[in-house]
């Protein structure tokens, strides 16, 4: 819980700076932070190095400089990440990136979601589903698709804090509970 509060505060501060600098800076910093978040997820050793109390702040700053140089981060984002190193808050960098991404999505009016089906949907079906959801939601939707054979059929749609479980597994579970109650 505390991690989320700290991450949200730093993300809000970075987002406020981005608003003052304009949409281009806001988006560029969002892309850099998203790339950093992806790197931390893909390479746990990097996250451990940034969190480690054994590794000195100067070494962490050098690592960040190389990383940010490759990402072509602007001076504000570089200073922000170096400040995190000075304050020993690099452990929160992945969460800060995620919080910043959510703030950026809210500002753009984008809703992110995930659609899980039992079989892989064709590109045509994916685009039709996305278009239908955009019309119903009245907002831009970024939808990722995944396959889970355990749902047997149908789909599970997660958008924000809402979940629509229209899977065959869920329907069979409801039917099983109905039989148990004797209805």
C-alpha cells in the first residue's frame, strides 16, 4: 500500500511537470517511462540492481545514465530518475512508470483492457470487437488479447476495474450452483 502511495506521488509530480511542458513532452516521457517499466519487468536483475543497498548511489546513477541515454530521455526525466536515486526511491521506478501511464491514459481519454478467449481470435474479429467496445464506451480503447484454454469457450473482458465474465466455465459454474440449491 505504501509503495503505491509513494509511486503515485512521484508519478503525479512528473505528470504535472509534463503538463507545463506540453503534450509532446508528456507523451515522450510516458514512452520513456513505459520502456523503463518494460525493461524492469523483462529483466528482474536490473530491478534488483536498482533496489540493492549493496550497490552505491553513484553506480546506480551511472547505470541510469546509460539506460536513459539509450532511450533518448530528456533532461527533466533524467533529473527525475537521478533524484529517485538520491532519495533511494529507485525501488518504486516500475510502479511510478505504471502510475504515470495511467495518468497519461486518463488525460488522453484512453481505456485499457484485456480480452481473454479460449481460442485465438482472427485480426478481423479482434478489430470488430474493439470497434464495438469503443462505440459502447464512447472512448478510445487499447485492447490486448490473450488465450486461456481453461475458460472452455466465450470470453472474459477486463476493462479498468470492471470484469465481464461471459466464459463457458463461468456459465457452467452458475448452473452447478443452481443445481446445488435445487432451483
